[in-house]
C-alpha cells in the first residue's frame, strides 16, 4: 500500500514494545487475549447459571473481559508513561468504557476511546428510510453474523452517510440517536425516522424497536449491544433472549473471517490480489483523528469516548461518555448535547457505577466490590448469586431453578473471578 499509493511513510517493525514506543506521538491500543474463545467461555459460564447475555461489554462477561484485558494493559500504560509520556493513546479495546475509565484513573496518558458503533446507527436509519434512499429492502432485513449480511450493513450505512448526519450520545455501545439531519438542507428528519421505524417488520432489531417505543429515542448500536445494558433479556427462564431473537456473536465465523483476511494480506503481498478495494474499506477513524491533531484542523468526529465535562448534563462529570467531538492540536473537546431522557440517563448511570466498581475491584483485588458490582448489574436477578451465596438457577449443573447448593460448592461469583485468575495487582 505504501509503495503502490506513493504514501512515502517510513515503516519499521519490532516485537519489543519499549523499542516500538520510542518517541511515539500516538499509540493505538487494540489488544485482547484469545478473543473469541474467551468471549465464548464468558457467555457459556453465565449461561450455566441462568444468565443469557452478549457477554462482551456488559454483564458478568464484561467483568471477566475487563479484568483479562487490564492485566495485559497496565504494563503497557507503565511503559508509555516512562518512554513517551506525551503520546496520545487511541483506545479500541473492549469493554471500551471500562478500559477508558481505568486509563483515566490509573495513568496520566492523554487518550480517547474510539468505536465504529455509530455506523450501526446509520444502518438502522438506512433500513427505516429505505424508500427515501432508494434502497430495495430485503424481505428478511435482520442482521445476522454472515458475510452477506455484513456486506449489506456496510453498503447501507455508506448510503445513509451520504445523505444524513446522525447526532448521538450516551455511553459506548449504549448511545442514542438525538438528531438525524439531511446534509444538504440541514432539515431534521427524526420525525420521519420515528414514523418509518414503526412500519418496519417486527423481525428487524425487535429489542431496538421496543427501546424506541419505551423511551422515544432510537438506540444506535442495535439489539446485540443494547441487550448488554438492560435487564429485559438476561433471565434464561423467561426466554426473552429467544423472543427478541438476539444474535449472539458468531465466534467461529469471526475466526474464519480473520483467517480469510490474513490470506488476502499474504496474497496481496505476493501480488496475487489487488489492494485497490482497500481504498474504499470502512475506517475506524484513527487516521482522521491523528491528522486533525497534527494539522489542527478542528475536525468534527461523530463519536468519541472522553470524560464528561458537562457534555451530557445529567450524567456524572468525569465519567466516560460517548459524544460528538472536535479534534485539534490541543486534543479532543466534546460537543454539548444537554440532558438525556430521565430513564435513559438512569440506565447509563448504573453502567457508569458498574464501570467504576469493576476497575476499583480489579486494582484492589477486592471481592466485596465485585459482589456490589454484580448486585446492581441488570443482568443478575438474584441477590444471593450477586453476593456469592448461591449456585442455584436455571441451567445450573448443581441444581435446578431456585436450588441452593451446599457451601462446599463454589459459588457463581467465585467461579467467575477464579476463571480469570482474579488477584490483587500492585500498580
């Protein structure tokens, strides 16, 4: 790419982190430990004890995910502070809000959390306003983890972005569309979006449609991520996960897709594949943000994860929120969006409290804080389970629904923590 497109970028490689950091001006953090296999285990572990959840950014799975990744990230933060303390870190690692919370609490590194979730909002807008955009809607418009559905998602969001601009805010993976405007005229089309959302087939993002009916705003990130922050689908016994047809991430598909991507890269290097399609691929926006900082362009970004400084007036100051932002040589400033609806703000505040407890529990190795965190988590319905005093629950291998296991049997909470080798870390 560098050679064929005449980019004239100096590229070097090393497997030594300290050597790589050198005098870096930017550091991109995108790490995970056995992503699909770990994610799958987190889901299955919770499922064994009666909890159905997407398991990536919310619920008990997010606790394990956070702790695994923080164990990997903290030494990286230490090296950055020692070697290139003025570098700006761009964070892509999930659970994004919890990781950003940890970085802000535990380091002095300038940073921003970045997520492409806003693109899902454009996909939803495109599906609802398909007639206005000249799109022929499929008889089955559901999003599934399949190559053809991902291709449709990418095409739809590109079409919608050409005509509309979305303003959204909340917390990462749980943001809400506040405005949809035509780019050419500035006309607000949210009333039309609401009208068209009500006409969509019931099979299209049914949880998203239910949230819209309840709260009057459309959630950005679709059913999979929305389901991580609300209590409505987590009880295995109620069967709401199936009723809302939540699409669990397809772990094997993801592995296969990564292998195909690797093969394409190797074939491109050997000249067997053209790299021209890469000119039009989706961007995660890192290069745009770095360019805006380097050239002081005051660029507008639709979604950045930064500490709240009154941007969302009814969420706590200092908490990590996702809002539009302006990027220049001084860094990133959020755009003021005002208040979220009371119910939505309440759901967000609960998650922000969970984020704080997760980070504090990890740093201190304090199980009591984990119990408190689980006790307010919408995914966990039983206070005995949250406090580690019961292993009962639908699907439990130690008893049926409501069964209380002997004390000798490890509790659900203990199993979750021990499964990721939870321990006190000195930092």
